[in-house]
C-alpha cells in the first residue's frame, strides 16, 4: 500500500509501511547509512503526519518483516494478546500517543499502561515514539512501573539501580576487585555486578563467576552477578554446577540478526529454564540479562524487511523487546551509543535514541535500563551523557551502567562513572534497590533516606576486598 501526504503544496509518497516508518523517524546516521532516512525535514514531517493517522490495527495485518521468513515476527503476531488490545484497538498511532499522555496524568497510570502492554506490538510502540517529543517520552515512561526481582528488586518507583561494571583488560582478579570496591563504596551494584570478560572461554568465565560469588557471600551482599559470556557458554557452566546468577545474551529484532549472535528464541528459552532451575534467587526468579542496541541488525546485514526495503534501526530495536519480554528478564538495557557515529552520529541523536529505547521497552513491559555511553570518535562528550542520565532519572529508568572513571578500558568506550550514579540519586532524590539499601545502611554507608555516606575504607569491612584470593 502506498501512502501520500501533502504539505505546503508538495505531495510526498511513501511506498508501504516500512518506508513510512523509516521516513517518520527522527534523523539518525544509521538510517542514512541504510538508505531509508527521509531526504528532508519536510518529508520527515509529512511521514510523521501520515503515520499519526494510521490505525493501530494496520500493524496486525501488515508486518515490517515478513511473517513467513522471520521468527521474531511470528513471535510478535502469535503472542499478541487480542483481549488486552481491545481497549485501544479503535485508536490510531496519534490516538495512542494522546491516550498514553492522558493516562499518565492519572493516579492509576501504571496499572492502565500495564493492562494494555500485552496488546501492543513493538511496531505500534515504535511508531508512537516517532511522533512524540522528548518530554512526551519522559512523561509517559515515568508514569509506567515495571518490576523484576532476583536478590534485589528492580524498577520500583523512586529508585534507580546500577550495574557495577568492573571490566579489566586481562580479567585480573585484583583489578576487578579494586573496581568492585570503588563501585560498592559509591552505592553501585544493586542491579548487577557484571563483567564483560576479555575472553569467552568457559574456564575464564567460570573463574570470574566464582570470584564474584565469593565476594557476595563473604560480605553478605544482596546482589546478583553476571559474566557476559555467550549464552551457550553460560548454560554449559550451569550444567557443571558453577554458581551462575544471571544468564546474559545480546539480542536483536530480526531472526537474521539473532542468528549472527549465534542464537534463536528456542536457545534463549532453554537458557531461561536452565537459569531458573538453580533457584538461586531470594526475592524473585527473573534470571535473564539482555542487551540490545540500535543498529545491530544493520551491522549484521539483517535489516531488510517486507518488499526488500531496509527497516529503520529504531523499529528493529523495539522488535528486540518482543524477544526480551517472553523471557521475563531481570534486566534489559540498550547500549545506546556503543556501536558508534555510523549509527548515532552525535550527542543529540544518542540522547533521543536513549529516551526512545527506554520508553518503548518500558511501555512493552520490560524493566528497562540504558547504558549511557558513546565511542570516542562520536560527536558527543560527557556533558551529553550528563543530560541523558538526568533525563532517564526523571523518566524512571530501572538502572544505568557505571564503570570506574566513566572510561571502560577493556571495551574502549565512554560510559557513566560511579560518581555519576551518586549524582543522579542525590539530585533527583532516587534511592537504591531496597534490599541493597538495607545492606548499605547496615555498614553505615547509607542514611535512613538511602543517601550514600562517606566511609573510611581503612575501617570498613570491605577493606579486604582487594586482597588477592
């Protein structure tokens, strides 16, 4: 189906839903690289105008990636909750935006959004985000509540948790322990202490898991650990009795992109069952940790949709959240600026993408976090990251990622520091996860309001953390 829209005497034509969605997307370099971006601001406005008038039912009849050839599309359509959809089935894309904004002003906003979430497809939500201003994305996301739990509870209102990321160039235990101590003293680590290993070998992953589990038990920390190896490596270690808390995997929004990661949905389901079989959680059994990022499908050459047209990267990103939500994860985060300026060129595009991803994931029912980050060759700096962090704090993000000094020396990109997490909590009055906050208070590291207090390391029980095993 072709769509047309006239603005100021000029008529713009869009060749099907894939083309319309792409042209309506706020400018980003990845869509220009894929050849699907609007050619002008006027064309983008015309596409957004046309998209706003599109009935939501269109997305159930017209898929951006063919049903027959893509298991993610089949998952989206086959798991769609028609009963939940009935409450909003009469709406257009613009009508859904208006409904979400109206609901966000009500006391029961979280319950109303949660009730329709199973009836929303990723494409419906992605389309709606494309016609929203940044403040719309923030307001609606802040009105939604999505929680998950393992040893700590993620996503509670008025709280923001953190992934403590103590990566090391050689996986040296002393370096990892020192970075872990640094983060714990700043109140970080309540979402997860998660290491990107320098190698994906089962032996190295096992050593790191034992290291983190030893730290957890020695200091009686209510936390979960994760070594971000491939899902098949982690399942292999589960079968060998290694202390695995969370099962990690990067995921994407098309079958082809997931195949490039060496996974499919059945592998992820099996991994979820394997992780839960250990019954290591204390306050919940959400065991999956999933990462996404705009541009991953394009990187894999797996971004072509219906009619052989390239699908925009933000729509494909949101489709990854359909894969995530069937796994009932503890954590999902978009690594928003990690791939580089080829996909998100500058700070403005990174900030917009971070707000979009957080909104879309949360509205679809995920405990959504963001790795607020950029590569050194992007037109961005730490001031841009301060802005995005603050906006995400206002929007009610479940968690953010923090590394020593905001500089990940192993992955080679810029993220947030432990001090940045302290800043956003103090400025916005946000607290750590309740279980972690209680632990901090017990060590004299937090007051009754959850505010982090200065600690004399020499007299702290944590002082032995950097001693070699």
